[in-house]
């Protein structure tokens, strides 16, 4: 079983996978990534916006992950990557009682013309929240803007890592990516609940040059598990 599904807090991950699958987040077919690369699977986290109970499960799980990682590392401020991660960052700012910070893609041509909105000062350590990480490029753009303003970023948190190099690209810039779910875990789950065939798995792994080749067999069903 992929390690993320056997860790102490894995019940929350398995429940999240059940709800994400039921709500159509994992789309199989022919899609194209932001980079233009063809992909037989698309992770559409925006589907979760329509399901408040799912948003709550995801954000509580993210909150626990953030609190565990940041225990010894005080930070102030949660940055959301526009646009899809903003709802998660907003909810997490409420759960953790941390200020919400937004980094715009382009500065407004009117008003304050600021690129960074919210309580953010030079020297401040923040964390960033993203929905799906592929190459990590979107995150690196935000990190560059923050660092130009002397804001400290060492840890970023995502709901889903597609295992396509983002973690390494971020590590090269001195940033650790922490993910709730990843492609290996999701594919193992989809196969276990008969939503993915071996052929589809092989196509995904080959097309995306994923760093694993074997389909992990896991014993899970649709039944939601009780969370402590
Ligand atoms: O377009 C994508 O690459 C992509 C694939 C996918 O399965 N899910 C998904 O949400 N995306 C988008 O890809 C962005 C991150 O790509 P990177 O900047 O390459 O890490 C996300 O913010 C999404 O807009």
C-alpha cells in the first residue's frame, strides 16, 4: 500500500479519496495540462467547491498536516495561489486563525497597485497553499514574488501532487512540498474500487513518465471510516 495510506492519519486520506471520486474530481479521458502535455487523467479539484462537506474534510486534513509540519516552525500568514486554491486558503486561514494573504498574477493598474494583498511584512515567514501541483511552476511564480519582497517561504502545502517533478523543482529552490494526496495513492485507490483498469494505469504511467511502474494493490472499499 502507498505509504501515505498507511500513516497514522491515513483514515482522513482514504475518506477524502472516497469523496473526491464520488464527486467526479478524477477525470479519465483526453486532457491537456497547463504545459500543453497530453494527459489521460485530469485532477479537477474545483469540483469540490460544490460540496461543502468535502471542502471541510479536505481543509481539516490540510490543517492537521500544516500544524504537524509547522509545530517547531512558527509562521504568520497563509498564501493562496490564484485562483483555484483561494477557497482552501480562505477556509484554512479561519481554521488556523492565520491571516490570509493573496499574491496576484498581475498588479492592478488602479488603487494600491499592490501584487501582495493582506498582512505581509518583509522578514515574515508564510506558508503557501495550492490545490494541484504538476511542475510547481505556478508555485514558483508566487514564491519569486514573495521573496522579492523579502517574505520567507520554506514550506508549501498542496491537496494533490501529480508526481510529475514539482517536488524536486521546489526542493531545488529550497522549498519543501507537503502533499495530502498524490498520483500513486489516487491510482491505487481508483483501481481498488474498480474505477481504473490495468490498461488505463499503464497508459497514465507511460504518458506522464511517472516515477513508479507497478500498480499497488490495496484493500479498500467505499465505506467511509470513522475519524478520531
Ligand atoms: O493544467 C494542469 O497542469 C493541471 C492538471 C491537473 O490535473 N489539475 C490541475 O488543476 N492543473 C492545473 O495545473 C496547475 C499547476 O501546474 P504547475 O504550475 O505545473 O504546478 C494548477 O494550478 C491547475 O490549474
